[in-house]
C-alpha cells in the first residue's frame, strides 16, 4: 500500500536564517505506523528539526517507472 506523509522540516536559508516548510512524500509501507517509521528513518540524519505531521492511506494503486 501507499501512504501520504506530510513532514514539517526546518532548514537553513542561504542567508543563515532558519525557516520551516511542509513537504509531502509517497511512502510504500504495510501500515500507517510502518510508513511513519520509514519517514523517521529517512530523516534520521537531517541536520535540523523535523516532524511527521500526518500519514494517511492514499488511493494510489501502483507506481510505474520507465
């Protein structure tokens, strides 16, 4: 299954200011809990604060690549 994870990230601008933005990720996982754990693993090396704001099941059935 695929899940939509919304992650609030803190990052540093070119001028050295800390800003926040929310990004959306598509996660392939077995459950909402598993998807959240995957996101936490992916961002474990992130230099600044991050927060998983939400994880929800998506309607996407499959992803095809060339």
